[in-house]
C-alpha cells in the first residue's frame, strides 16, 4: 500500500498492474519458478495490489470510470 513515485504522488492504477507484469517477466527470464501473478506464495501481494487499485480508482485516478 506504500508504493509511490519519487515525487510522492500515486501511480496510475494501470501502472501498478504493468509493474507486476514486468516483475513476472523478469523472474520468468531468470527461471525463478514461482509466479507472482498466479502462485499462492504471492496472494497477499496480489490482494494488496487489488485494494490499492480500488482506492486509486475511487480517488479518481485512471483513465476509465
């Protein structure tokens, strides 16, 4: 819940999802073996991201209502 840009502002909701995808791609290329998108080991990470996404959307962030 504490992810912010260097200037202190919040990221757009879609940017958070894109970051997760980027992390997944990097870990796959290094043969990590556990998926942060689908694995149960990162379920709390996904839940936190989902909550942050909802909070940002309610605050008016994002390009779609």
